[in-house]
């Protein structure tokens, strides 16, 4: 009860402060692309949205919505989807690279692994959200369009499961494009150039043109957009610190759209659209390293070198004390010293011969048919979606677990050595990644993530402004095919010889073949010279790379099929009181086949028996209801309350490789076969109360308070010393808070906008991993009270002053400030994922400014984004990780330690000029 009172108090006090003290904020109100006439300078206009599948003013929709027009996006310097979180309360955008991103709203974060998104993303009526890949994060994220030639962006907070289906359990984002006009010609053009501090020059340009081909009957709109964004991260040679790749994180983006509108009668219309976009990132590394002004020394390692016919039972043999004189069967890896690392601004390691790269192509043709009957409307949306993300990066896992260990002061130690660590004693079992004996050990990791499929929705709705009853109902079908694959190419023979002095990698990696009682390796009749070792119940058979030096291959093919029926009705009980009820009934099937093989997997020929081939077809039938009440006190003032359910489908895990993950699983009493092959759906129940008030046609205040209860949370489980993860359902969570948006005209000429969000999202019970077969207690993977990795509160404030110069030409000056509070970027003590040195993320601030000349059809402005050149960290890397779960809350024993502190921050100060033309 205290929690609810706290939220209510926050809501009321925030609204009072806004109305009485701030007197509102700037309204993002233009309903078209042209500037509002001077005579309307004191009037707030409404943005019309289609969040309820019908046209309504955003201020009359009984749910929490942010709606922003293209003009407002331009004036606030919003260039990509990541910028949206600067002024949309409770929105978090992560993983933005090469045209894809991961969205979360009100703390309902997607998490890692093979989970489906928690936020629905639409371009017009076409859903874009995309299931993540399993095990190794591989080109995950939802394709997102460049923010050009949009009518508006709508962000719907809270579950939207009734009208928008699965993966809208946290909310929905809709990118609404401008449609062809049948009555007049229109032109929208934008040209921009800018310079980034520590980077280069950026350019973007776009044009949209459209109008009637046959007046009132046939129209078109064509849009073309291109952007070249300069990088600012320099990648340096780790041994000489010479710059290898200047401004490596540059981006190129292009998009094209052709839309046709046909209206042969007053009752019937058809809209055909073809949209395509391509984004290429030269290198996805946006982090820089802080200077490490000391040397790092790797000690000598010595090993007993077995005979060439002998097979190791572990891929990383234990070292021995180095003797004064090596025998013929011993090998010494010499000591190496690196550094100091006097990095310049915005520099990071570039360890490879070529630059990493990622590209995404996305296209969707769609056909929308509308038919207006006397008592209802019928709409059919048919769309086809196709996207592909390809990437090239470089793997470092083969050396990081064997080449020496370091403390915070940069000293390297032998495996298992006890060293001082900030006043405590730490058993260091982590590693660094430098290895001058074979500097290009890191092989290319090539991955692809493809999707294609058909989506059909048939929707029926009552006539506009129907009273006392209005409704919308329909059916939905989607058949989406996905194909993800990766290959890792490494010269593991050279690595094996350089690290351990052995003949080749077949002494390190092996396949486990079961043996019947009394059998030995000899009974397998293997080719002469095959390295083997007899172990309990099995024969270990040495294996090497696949042809082409391929170390591992994974290939997954899935078919997602969803069939749903939905409906939502509104009934005006009185002239002022409206009740809403809705439900969606779905059937979701997920058919998958995945193949996994290579030396790291433990077999070169995948079979069902060795888990190299896994198949399944889980099916679920979720039901997501919604109920609500709205009280319309006046035409501009209302309060409402809603309860709704959201749902997210389950998925499949990739089998874990024994060679990499077996030792880490053994530390927590598990084997690779204990990880679940599949995981189930999770769901939320959301409760929201809100109000929307207008004061004197100069101030609009929209506020809401919410509580979301999350059940069967899909958790990504980390394994000590193992890169791949698996997902399971465990624990419950709760998110509660308030959203507040205010906009208005303080005095003539001075407008302001304010957006405030408070979100307290945390786990409400401890979640544990699979129960070990040996009877040991299950390992905690998340603790009760652990916070979600989002800022607890955010504040955005924008002020614009409009004035006239040069014979009454309209001009403006604008400033925007965004603040996010500090938060926990990871889980707390007691779990393997705890990373104490980077867990706390400091608060961030950013200021943008713009001054422009508005000539109705032409807007010429000069801008400075990140005016104060803020380097506040958005994410951190380095330090300890892989802490021992259950027993080591202080993280004195851990599997990985990096002395290099990495920081991802805002794009450095960018100054430019922009020209917009609208006709």
C-alpha cells in the first residue's frame, strides 16, 4: 500500500509542479509539415493518432502515448531511433547498429539469448519486431527506419496485446509514413552537413515528392534518402598503438519508398507501398578505452608436451613449474611485456588485418484495401517482410582463457594465483587478450540473420464517432521464416603449437563416443594414427578443424506461425463515462531445426544422438484481455484507468559446446545436457491510471501511474568462462512508476516541453538455474531485489523562442536538455553475471541547441548536438566478471578480469547546418 501511495504522490505532485510552476512546455503540435500561422501562436493543436486503430486526438486516447511529428523531430535534432529516448518517457533503446535496435518501455527489457522482443515496432501497419538468436548474440535487433518523411512517431506505453499481439508486452512504437495526396502536389526535402569533434564530416540528404496522377483518383509519393555519418573511434595496433583504422565506426544509410494511392469511389481505396532500406557500419565498435599508463607482463608458462599420439582430456592443460633446463618433452612459452597503453581520445584496439563490418537490408511491400460501408469500415493489410543482417567480426576466445591473468594494477599471474585486489584477496581466474607470439590469432566470425514471410490482417471497425458503442475486431495471420548461421575460422593448429608446443589441435579437442561395457577405443576401428583416450564409459577421439580452417558452424532455421482473432469495444455508459473491453486469442507455433558442429562443439558430424541436430515444434495459445474506464470531464479534460495483459512467445536454446562451456558448467554442478533445449512464454499484467488536462488552450499535461507484474521471466543464464548463454523461465518481476508529459506556451513566442519518467523495475523473487543432477542446490541466476538495467528516472526539457527578423521573417532559437539518473547496469552480488567494477552506471546529461530561420516553406538552421561535448558513460566494460555464484557476494573469485576500462558515450559534439524545404 505504501508503494501505491508513493506513486500517487509522485503523480499528483509532478502534475501540480508542471501546471503551476513550469506552466507547460512546447507542444509538438503541427498536424502537417507546414509552419503554423502566426495568428495561431497562442493555440495548442492536437496530433491525431491511430493507436486504437481509429483516428483520435492523442489527448483523448485513454492510454499513455507520446506522438511526435516529423517537424518536431527535425527541430529537436532527432536523427535515429536512439534519439527518441531523449524525450519519450520510459523508453530505452540499446544495441543500435547497422539499422537494427532493441527497444524496451517501462522497464520491460528484452534480455539476451533467443528471446522475442518485448516492444512491438511497426512501420504503418507492418510489424517489424524480430526474434533474437540463441547462444551467441548474433545480429539481433529489430529493423528500424531512418526518421525522414514521417507523418509522426507514436510510442504507446504499456501492454498492447489486444490490438498489436505478442511482443508488445511493454508497449508499441509506430512509425507512420506520409501518404500520397490525391488533390495537391507536395515536396519535402532536407539537406544537412555536419562535423563531429574527433571525427569527420557527415552528410545526409532526402527528398519526397508526390501528388495526383489522376485528380481525386490516383496519386503517388516517392521518397529517397541517403546519409553518410562520419565515425569518431580510431582503432589502434595493440602492440605499437599506431592508428590502423581512422574513424572506424562510420555509417552509410539509404532508403527508398514508392507509394501509390487509388480511390475509384467514395467507398473504396487502395494503397500500395514498397519500402526498402540498407545500412552499413564500417565497424560496430562505439566504445573507447581509457589510458592504461603501465606495462602488462605475461609470465612464462611451461608444459609437459605429450607424445604426438597422446590426446589431452582437457583443451587447456595445466601448466607446470618451469625447470632450470627444459627436457625434450617440455615446452616453455616465453614471458611477454606489453604497453604502456597511452590511448588518445576515442581510441580502441584494432587487433586484426581488416576492419569489422555489419550491414542490414530490409524491405517490405504492402497492400492496404479500405472499404467504407454505411455502418462499418473494412480494412485489409497484406504485407511481405524480408530483412538480412550480415556481419564480420573477430573471435578472441581461444587465447583469452590461457594466456595469463591480471589484477587492476596490470600485473599478470599464473592461473589460480592469489593476488591482492583493492584490499581483498582474489583468486584470479580471468585473462587478458594480448598475444604477440601470434598477433593475428583472432579468426573471422561471419554471421548472418535472415527473415522473410507473409503477414495478413483483416480488420473491421465501427463508423467514426459511433456512440454509444464503437468497436474494432479482426483476424491476423503471419508465417515468418528465419535463418541464422555463423562460422568461426581460426588457425587452431598454430594456436595449439604456440601455446602448448603440441603437434596440432587434435591433441586439444575431442569427440566423446559412448562405449558399451567392456569396450575400449580400440574396438572403434579408427584410422591409424588417430589420437584417442579411454575414459569412463566413452572414448575421446581427437578432432581438428573442418575444411577451410572452420572451427565451428551453427545453422538454425525456424518457422514462426501465428493465427489470432481480436476485438475491442467501447461503450459510453453516460455522456461522460466510457467503458472499454477487449481480448486477443492467438495460436503460436514455432518450428525449428538447428545444426551445430566443429571442434569446439565436440563433433565434426552432427547427429541427433550427439545433440548436433536438434528439432522441435512448441505451440502455445495465449489469451490477452484488456479492460478500462474513461471519464471525459470536459471536451479537453479526462481521467482513465486500464488493466491489460501482455504476452511474449517462448523459444529454443542452442546446444552448449563442451570444450568451452563444460568446465564452467561443472563449477555450478551442471553439464551441457542440463541446459534446457526450449523455454516457455512469459507474460505481464499492467495496471495504469492517468489523466490528460488542457489549461486555457495554452498548456497540455498528460500524466499516468502504472504497475506491471511480470511472470515466468525469460532469463539469460551466464556460465563461468563460457561466452554462449542459455535462456530459461525463472522468477517474477515488477515495474512501477509514473510518466509525465507537458507542453504549452508560457508566453507569446516562448514555448517549452517537458517529459519526465520514473520507473522502478526489479526482480521480486530469486530465479535459479537448472537443478544439478548431483543433488546440489540450483545456482541463483538473479536475486530478489536486483534492478533492471535502465535509468530509474529520466527528464527532458526543451525551450524554444520564436521571433521575427528581416521584415517579419520568422526565426527561432531552441535548446534541449536530457538527463538520466544513475542506475545498475547489471545484476547484483551472488550470481555469475555480477560485474562489480562496472555495475553502477553514472548519471548522464546532454544538451542540444539550434537556431533557425523559418520562411514557411524553407527552414534554415544551424545546430550543435551534444553542445557541451558530454562524455558521460552510456555503458562500461572491463574489470571483474564471472563471479562465483551463491557463495561469493564480494566477488573475490571470478573467471575474467580485464585491466582495460572501456566506455561508450554520446556522439562527440557535432556542429552542422540543415536546410528543410516543404511545399
